[in-house]
């Protein structure tokens, strides 16, 4: 399981990123598409690390919503 942050991008697409995997970012026209795309990106990221015999970072982020 990986935590994903999703937010509207400037170009009208939804951006999704996985903070525990640096640089693992994707997008989609809809939230659902962005989620599907980041799921695929996470799987590819982890597969590439494993193929190169590199350690896979553990999930280490905690998200909070702060009202201002």
C-alpha cells in the first residue's frame, strides 16, 4: 500500500504523486484516470528498483489536513 496525493493541475488534468517514491508522479483527465495511472506508475517504479536490485523505500508519510 502506498499513500497518494491527488490535486488539480494547472492544465485541467488531475495530478497524482506518491511521496514515498521520489519522482513517482502521474496525471489523468479525471481523478479516476489519475489514480489508475499512478497505480501503474508505482508498480513500474517498484519493478524497476527490484530489477536493479535496489531497496524499495518503505511507506513513511503521514498526511494531515490543516484548516487555515
